C-alpha cells in the first residue's frame, strides 16, 4: 500500500477514503496500490454511488479551499449569569445520526424543560459513517434533519430546534463541549480530556453516562468531566463494539443549574427503557406530565469521618435529609479514628499534636460518632453503616498492639473493655458480633442503625450497597473498574473522589478536605449518590454549603 494512513482501516473504509481523496476510482486504486476492479467492487459493497459522488466533486471543486488554519483555538461562547435570586437551567444530551428519538422519553424531556424553565441543548453525534456520511467537509455532517432514509446522513426533526454543536460556557468553570464528536461505541469516552480547556469542568455528548474527576491544585475545586446520555434509540452495527455500545446505551441527560453567584450544579438523569420515565430529585416525569412525589430510596453521602465534619456540612446534611426524605441513608467511613490510627502511631510529632489538642481519647471519638448517629436519625429513614476500612481501624488497634494499654493510660480501660468484648464473643461463638455496633450501643446509640458485617450481602434495587470500595476481587485493592467488570451495579465510597464508570457510582467525602495525608493535587469533592425508587442514580456535588442552585425562597 502506497499510503500508510489507510493501514488501520478495513478494506471497504480504505476504498471509500481513497475515493473521496482522489475523486475517482482510478485515483483511489493508485493511492491504495490495488486494481481498479477491486476498488470498484469494495465501493459497491459499501453502497456508495460513485457516479453521483463524482458529479458532486465536479460541482464542489471551485468552492474547495486550497488550505486552511487558525492561529488559536476557538473560544467558547459565554452565557450570562442569572439575575440575583434567579436560576438558569440547562438540559444537555446527544442525538445519533440516522436514528429516531425515543418518542416517550423526548416527550418527558419537553415536559420537564417546561416545568423547570430549562433550555435544551442537543449535540449531534455520528456513527457508521462508511454507510452514510458526507465526507470531505471536515465539519459535523448532517445539516439535514429530514428524517428520511433516502438521505445519506440525517437527524430526527424532533431535535432540530435544540441543536447546539458549539462550545458554550454555561457558568464560570463549566463548559459544554458541543464541538466534540465522541464515538458512540467508545468504552471510555472521557479518556484523553484531562487537560482539555484547562481547569474548566467539561460536559461531552455521548450515548453513555459517565463521570470522572481530575486532580487540581489542593484548594481549588477539582475538574470534573461528564457525559450526557442520549435521546435517540439504539442503532449499532452487529459487531463486538456495536453490541457493547448497545449494552451501555443510556437514554439520559444532564440537568445543569446555575445561580447568580456563578455556582453550578450538575446531576445525571436516566430513564427507563420502556416508557421513557425518569426522576430528578423529587421530580418524577411520566407520560409527559411532571409530578412532585418522587421518592428517594437511598442517600449515600461521601465518607463521613465524623471528627473531621464541620458544622456547616452537618447543617447541609440535615437539610438534604429533610428535603429528600430518603428511605435509607448509607454511611461510609463513619469513624475517622484519628485518636489512635495505626497510620499515625509512629509519628511522635503528630501524636504530640493530638495530645496538645485533646484528640487522644478513643472513647471520646466513639461517643461523638454515637451523637452523630442520634442527631441524624429520622423516623422514616433507615441508617445503614457499610463495613469500611476506617471503621475497621478500631479492630486493628486491638490486634496490632495487644499490649498498647500498658503505655496508653488515657485509653487503657477502653482498650481492655473492647478487647474483653471481642474475646467473650469469640468464646460464645457469636459470629454476628460487630465491634463498632457493640460499643456504639453501650455508649447510648438510640437510632436503629444496621451495621453491615464484613462480606455481608446488601442489595437494594439490584444495586450492591455492601462494598466500601477499598477491597477489589479476590482480596486485591479496590477500584471502580474492577468492581464493575462483571456488569454488576455498585454504590461505593472510599477514595473521596466522585465518579461514574458504567455500573459503578462512587461518592466523595463529607469531612474536611485536608486530612493531613492528602498532600499535593486533589480530586476530592463533597459528592453524594442519590438512588431513586426506579433504581436510577445521580451524583450531587456540593459547592460550599449548597447542594442545588439557590433561588428566591430556597432554604439551605
């Protein structure tokens, strides 16, 4: 082959690309080093009308530029901020070429947009271009929205009024990347965009919903990358990539709220495949009507670390619990155990700092955890404590230093009482014994908290909720990718870094963003997972003390 740029393409793709470059079958054959008959056969198999396209070359020849280029990248359009006390809302999604929209889903989106007074942006994405794209323009194809299968490349006319294929700054630090075309079969659609457009958080059109957090300077908000989901039906080739894309296809969108302070809030919304219904917070949209009675099944805050939880975040958590009224709340890393963490015991300077600041009492830290559980208790809500690595530091303290009490007078009695409780449970063959649960009850736990045991199964709405995220398969270290490899859905915490990778949703952290050991750039955020009654999920990320755009009459 005379030109190496064709080597990674299939024979039919090589023939089509070479034909459009050369403008004739003879020229294409010369570029590829093949016989004209072979190239003609491959073009015919691809369904290309070479006679018509050759006429198009002749018509367009005079208008084609000899060269092009720009000095710098195009700057995004900047949307204004709302007036004080007002909120701007955007619904962001994508549409695939030569594919009809999900009618019921689109109807629900329009009803929701009307209710929320939201602008709809739909970015066009292309796929299977060897079959029907207009090559050689260098721009997004599909200006036609006729919706006719006789067109080579078209988009459903229902998206026509909402097309936004340009780059738009929705708020300071948040950009809609409508200029991008990410393959609808991409398994990792956010790959390679970490440094794109600097420190701005970015939203990309995609047929899947995913989210990734990029570390930035420690005291800046982390950079967040999002994808949108789509309004168009499944329409993929019968290939490995096509079948995988069909499995990960999400009828969904992002709802973005921007307030007058310039704070922005992004939430994922995904629908049921059959009727296109969906839920966003307490809004439920079914059959083109918006209801205000949507139930939230589970609220999963980021890791608690109760001794590092400031009063403002506590108040915000109270507000969210009372506003959402979740049926369950799932806590991760409730205990920080900074009083006697095995990570700190060898650092004599740090231990002296704890002594000076009165942070050495294990019983005191446990009592504050019990006070937190009692404070957050609600009669309608079931608290669940997920078995987590920081909670397990209490057990490690007893195991790693069995004689620690001899040199730790402030904690000696607590240590011995806890050790005795473990030994008695072992003697009595009490396999259901849970150390943290036992001590919390002895210290005055009033609420009916369910403490999950290690490896205890706890599945809600087909979502595995018993994993913290620190442990992976077969005892390996945990990661989102490993936890969802089998296709299972999980809600996890642990890394303090919010994200969505296919079926895995990861919360952030509610406690102090500076825990002493997290030096350098950070991807931590105060992010929570909301699981709706229909099994769909969203991640809410706080800005300061706010978890939604603040408008007139909003209490947070």
